[in-house]
C-alpha cells in the first residue's frame, strides 16, 4: 500500500495520515472527507474537474441493483402524484458559484 501526496509536506509522517488498509483485500479506508482539486470538500468525496470511470458506477437507483421490477396501475400512481407537493427553486448564488452552475 503506497500513498503519495501531491502537496509536499502535506503528510509528513505516517502517524498523521488517517488512510488505513480496508478489511476487504485491495481496499483503502479514509474516515472523513476527500477532496480532489479542492482543499475544502463539503461532501464525502468532492471532485473539482472531470472524472473518468473505466467501469460501472452503481447507485441505489440503478436497475442493476433491483429485482421484481414490474408495471404499476397508472391511474393509482397519477392519483398519488396529485397529492405530492411540487416546487420550483433557484440555487443560492454561493452554491451555484462553487458548483459551476450557470443557469440557477
């Protein structure tokens, strides 16, 4: 397991680093927030820039993670939708600026 910081002196000794070997082979664990191209991540992982994924990205909403997918009664679902609270919103300027959102 080898980790090299891009900022000299950022991890001066191993006791300062909170990266650990995971319980599963070939894994690394960090308990905190990770920022790539940012020193102020506000989520578990923040990537400021493009990310290239050479494999799959799984999300709980991904159909590959579900089973027993079936059609539902459209009329019943439309009735439920009419009971939902629908809203419009604008992003706060400070959030839009940090996230690079131009059309808020």
